[in-house]
């Protein structure tokens, strides 16, 4: 369960400041509280409710073991998003959105594997056998890939969700996620269309304080989801170990030693054996009697 969002904290962080009224998107009308000095003011009660809703959904996705890809290439959001994504141990894109990052994921994975192959070359000494010019070219390629794709090196499959800061700027990422039906979470300002996003967080996406406030809350929720997943795994592991131990003890249970008082089951078995013996003796005696009577005749 996500922690409650305090409206006063959002107010202090400047989450309520929207864009100029002439730059607004009419679809954001339900989230706008009022207009002041030519600027739209966002309804922070709705922002708080939407933040909690998004945080709960992200926590569930993290608990299921899927990755959440963070996207923010604008200057004031880069460092904040990178820091919070690292805290939550999630992949992020903060330099430039590589076209086809999601729709052509196989090709992107090949580029990531190139980095790994260069690292292997450096380890096994193959890199040193190259000429000076070739080494320089390989190093440049490695540095470029690291800058653009280094943060997604551990993302071996498509993410379970996308978290975007400023959907107008990151419209290519939004379109790719929509094509693949990947859930989109985003900070949406008054100049953007909230219909493009599955989980809208109406907030100021230009001020670093506002971005920091929303991102830290989201990252904490993801960390909670990961902690829950870890706890569930450990509990299941313990249950399996206990069940295995009980089964082993049952199989290796010692047999009753001679001289011990026989159990009820042992007595029943003994009685059955004796009854069978009596039946056999009776049938044998009957057979002998019949044979004697035949001889007399």
C-alpha cells in the first residue's frame, strides 16, 4: 500500500504550477483548479489521488518481477530520474530516445551485446592485438553505446511499464509503448493530452523540485514492491524446505524394535494371518475326508 501524499508538500514543491493559459490542452480541464496571472493552477487533491493510484500499480508491477523503464531527456529531469531509477534498480533513458527502442527491441539488444563483447575482448587480451586506430574506434563506439544504452544493459526483455516525464517531448516513446500495449505512467502538464497515458499524474513537469517530489514518491513505491517480492520468495523457500524436511523424517522414521508393545495395526495383521491358516487347514482336512470316503467305496 502506497503512503499517503501530503497536499502541502506538493504545494511547497510547486507541483501546482501549469503552463500559460494560451498553451493549455482542453483535455486537461478536469485537472485544472483555476487560472491566476495568466497561468493555470493544477488541482493538487487530484494530483495526490492520482499519484497514489499510480504508485500502487507500479508497486504491483515491480512485485511481479517486471521492469519499469523511466524516460526523461529534458535537462532539468535527467539527473533526478537517473538517480531515482538507480535507487529503485530500474532501467532508464535520459540521453536520447533511440528510435525503435521498444518496437525493434531485438536490434537494441544486439547493440547492448556489442558492449559486452568489447569488455570480453579487453579481458582476454584480444583488444591489445588490434592496431592503435582500431582500438580508438572501438573505444569510441563503446563510449557512445554506454552513454545511450548503458542504463538498459540489464533489461533483457520488454519492460512491464513506462514512466515518462513530459509526454509532449517524449512522444516517440509514447507511440511505441502504445503500439505494444505497454502501460504508460506519466507526469502530465497542462499543455499535454492526458488521453495518451494510462496513469496520469497531473503535475508541473518543468520545475526540478516538482519532478523530484513525484519521482522520489514513485521510486519508494517501486522499492516497496521489490521488498514484498523478496519477502514472498523467502517465505516460499522456507515452506519448501520445511515440507522437504517433514517428508524426509517420515521416510526415515525408525521401525518398532522387538519386545515393544505391538500396535493395533500389527495385532489386526496377525489375526488375519491366523484366520487364513485356519481356512487352509479346514479345506485340507475336507479334501482328505473326501479322499478316504472314495477309498471305502
